[in-house]
């Protein structure tokens, strides 16, 4: 494929991460010229143009402008939660500002997060117009990027996508629970009856591709990207079934005080899973009815999630 439309240039930050590792090959297959910013050249797909730079460093943009001066699409997915507020802010927000000011950009797509609605939001239905809460540095940086793009929308088209909890079979999210549930089972405060909002990586990529070609809405638009809303206990149960952990014997909760350290390791070797209380924040969060609406993205972009948990972790 070599026509002018399909050879448009796409510059991507976060192109080697969970979403980027799916997005970049799909863009290349469609014939786009894809430029990927990464600290490590070996992680960049062979057919993409490498831009080796650390966006959390001052002056990184010079390495970018040495390679490209104008792009049709800038897709900013990079973020950092390493614990250094300045570097985290540069990766998530300030680097985006530098790129927009240094390059000729026609379209910007920013990967936000439903985390902008608060670390521990109240129960209820959330839409794009719901109040944002900068109660963590991560949320603050994401919200700052959103407001910056809103202010710049006279210069270019900007689309912000707020995915819920992104997952795939090999994602860190699934890996975290796979490792945790190998030795413990969760003791819920209220049966894990709260909701858990998730979206598959491939559905997030579909939303990005839809945003690249959107013809509806204003110059600046925000969209929530949520695949399905399920009970948190069902999320846990599905991972347990997928990993075969349900066959392990479970110690009764009253033995929880002794199920620590070496004792837990011994019990695990004997084929037992010990009880574990959920951390207070997660217990509070996952006992609520929280739902993220996708009506706007369905109406504007015709986006519908295609992946379900039961099919993704068979």
C-alpha cells in the first residue's frame, strides 16, 4: 500500500508498551510511516522509524526534530509513575507540550485514563463530563495534558481517550493477579460485589484508529473507552479458573493471622492457598457500583468493544 493517504506520518510515544505493541504493527500494515520514540532502539519494530530518546529528560525533543519536523498524527501514550514527580510529569505531560510546540502537528491523540475521575471515586455512572479529581500525581499530569490540548484545539484536532483498566492475557494487570492468586485467595469485605471496569488492548487500539479518522465532533473531544463492567469477584474468579487455582485447597479465614511469611510459603508448597484481606483502598474501591459510560464514543466513532474477558482468558 503506497497511496498518499496511507503514507501519512504517525509519531508515537509509548509505542513499545502494552497498547503500542499492538498499535504499531497495525499502523504499519495499513501503510502508515510510523515513527516510535523509545529509550531502547532494540524494542522498536524493524519497519518503524526509531527515535531514540528519553522523554523524561530535558532537551529530548532535539533528538526527535533531527528525524522529523512535521507529522500527520501524534499519538501520546507514554506515562510514568516511577515516583519522581518531575520526571513522571515530563513523561506524561511536559514531553507532550514540547512535542506539540516543536513540530508541525495536524492531529493529536492522547491516551488518558478513567483514573482522572479519582483514585477512589464515589459510586455512580461516569461520563466524559463528570468532574475530574487530581488526587494523585498521575491524575494531575493526565488532567494537565487534557486541559493543554483543549486550549490548543484551534491549532489542530485533538482527541483524548480515557480507557478503563486495560488488559490482555500477557498484561501486567493479569500477571499481577496471576502471581497473587497462586498462593492466596481474597477475603472480601462485602463479597466482592462491586464493579470492575476493563477494556482489552485490541479494543483500545480500535478506538485510537477510529479517533485518527474521526469526522464528527468538535476540534477537541474526550471519549471514555470501557469494554465491559463486571463484578470484581467475577474478575478474580475468572483468573483463578484460567490458571487452574480453584483446584488448590483453601485454608479457612480464621487461620489468616498465621498465614504470613515462611508459613505461607510452606502452605503453598503443600498445595494450599491462604486467605488474604484486600488492602483497604482496593476493598473500598471494588465494593462500589462504578460504571463508565461509552455512549459518546459509540455515537461519534461507531466504536464497540469486541473482546470479552471470557474469550480473552479462555
